[in-house]
């Protein structure tokens, strides 16, 4: 399997309930004292495109190997797409949506 470059979206209680209702609760990972995180995978090509579209974002190659510093609005949009699609496979659709403007 190809290496992935995640976008981590921290999940509060309200979002947790929405994910549970959508049948996606099993996709969450517990981190940091029981806090839950939704890990949305990106390919290397998707990672590079996200970093190009959002210059404030950074790829943390040293520690987490994840895409960091995306604006809350962007992460909210990705989260909404995951819930709507009931899948973590949303990054191609997200990138196309952003490119359309």
C-alpha cells in the first residue's frame, strides 16, 4: 500500500455523534487522553496539491508526517464531505471543489 499523508481533524462530542449516526464512528482513532481524531488520508500528489492550494499549510516531515496548519474552515469542509460521502476517500473531490472556486 502506498504511503499516506494524513489530515487530522479533531472530533468534539457533537461531531462524534454525527459520525456515529452516519455509521463512521469506527473510523476514529483515540489520541491524547481519550480525544478522538478523524484521520483523512492523502496521497503524495494530493498532499502536494493541498499545500499548493493552501500556502499557510505545512507538511510535518519530522514528526507526525501529516498536513498541518490548515484553516478551520478547510478542515470543516473536509469533515462535512466525509460525513456526506460516508467515506474517508474525499480528497480528490475536495481538491476539485477548491480548484473550481
